[in-house]
C-alpha cells in the first residue's frame, strides 16, 4: 500500500508519483451518483465486505446516495482517473474533535497508493475543521490496513470487538 522505505510517525507518507500517476482526489459532487454506482457495482464481494463488514450484494441506490451525501460534519472524497471513473471513495464524519473515516478502493487499484492519498486528503480537511483524532473500524483480518496503522500511528489505541478493531489515534502533522 505504501511505496516508500522512510517511516513517518503520525502521518501517512507523501504520495509516490509512480503509484497512481493519473489519479485526482476531489470532493464528491452531486452529479457523481452514477459514477459511484458504477464503482460500487465493480467491487468484489471481498472488498464490499471489508468496507461494510457484512456480506453485501450489489449496493442499491439508497446506499449510493448515502455515500455521496456530504454535509456540515460529513466529508466525502473521490479518487478519479482522467476519464472521471471512480477508483476510490473516502468519507469522514467529524464529531467532538474526532473524524471517523472509511475508505474503499477499486480492487485493481488496491496497493497502489490510492487509499493512502484519500486518507491524507480527508485528514487534512478534517484538521482544518478542528479534528485532533482519527477513528476507524477495521476488520480483524485486514492485515494490510492494520499494519499500515501500526506503522504510522504507533500510539494508536486499538480495541478488538466482535471481529473488528476499533482504532483511535492522534492526527500528527500532515
């Protein structure tokens, strides 16, 4: 997932240009509903389960609309390619100085830095709105994400609950 040998304590590493050269990270727009629906339809059951923590058939329009609904305390970002195809989705919800985040990346783009770029952008925006901590729920078998969390937030609090890991960490300098 991370293409650098340098360790960054408390922050994610800077983007590596060779990992995803054509990817733009941008806020969701209301005209993104169909793009997000196509993105969701292309995700494997494994990826959907990692994001929603349950066996998930193809998402319906209500879920897609919920995934693009940004608001006062809710931020939604997309990773898109040059043709505006959605490659990744990230959302955060800010409450009491903590931003709860969730990220999913198209199967063929996983491990290429897209998720890290989405997280960095989401955290920068959350910090600008007063966030001091980040929270996330990770499936207990998601070794890649748990290893990334341990590398970049060694002081993160992790609590195992029914097969998931609830993570809370201080947001370091971005």
